[in-house]
C-alpha cells in the first residue's frame, strides 16, 4: 500500500477523512463519502485516517475536531473543513477547489 505522503502528492485530488471509531458524526460521514466517490467516478480518491491510530498526521494538519475533511492535490491543501457535510456540498468543493 502506498504511503500517506505518496497518496496526497498525487495529481489526482485526494479527500482525507480524519475520523475516530467512537465519533457519531464520523459514522454519519462514511456513507456520504462512499456516495461522493461513486458520484465522482474516481476523479477523486477518498481515504480515511483514524486520529487515534495516526495522531501525528492529525497534529501535522491541525485536526482539532472530527470529522475533519482535507482536500489535497499535488501535496497541497486545497480545502479543509470540519463537521458533517452532504455529498453534493463535498462534490462542489472538490470541483471548485481542485483541478478535476
């Protein structure tokens, strides 16, 4: 499996979901993110990062609340937000903030 840095340095937009298993709003995001991935036909890669198991990554990117979504492209943060968003909102963010 590719490392986190290899994944976010891709030319393809990568939407990273920082979450925890015990977080109720995070559980709400799982089907929403699945829908986003399906609707966008692989133009964006969606990955999940468990903040309890990857605290260093969460700290590096200033994740203070979960769920936090960060959109990367070519290693750059294109957008960052916290809380539950709807699929159409996320898709619009990906389309306007990245080059898809």
